[in-house]
């Protein structure tokens, strides 16, 4: 398999996992906030929206950066 293709696939899957983790964590925190201050479902919705916005920001930033700097690719002259 082509190493550049493999690196791209790993970057894309990592970005997707980062997006999913952002959604899950912020939704969970919003749900916990709802339980603490009894505002159901507004904390959950707010947390989900924050997770969506943050996750999309990180996803776009990660995929727009192109090839990441790989220390193994440096010229050791």
C-alpha cells in the first residue's frame, strides 16, 4: 500500500474520531449540567451544539492543513 495514501487515511480517520469524541464529551457534559441545575434538555442541547461547532472547527482545520510535519521525513544532511 502507498505510504502517502495510508497517512492520508489515518489523518482522515483521526479527524473523524476527534469530531465524534467532541460531540460525545460535550453532550455528556451538557447532560450532567442538566442534572445538576434541572434545566433539561437545554444543557444537553447546548452541549451538543458546542460539541458540533468545536468538532467541525477541528475537523476542517485538520483536513485543510495538508500533509502534517513528519519528523521521519526530515533530510538528515
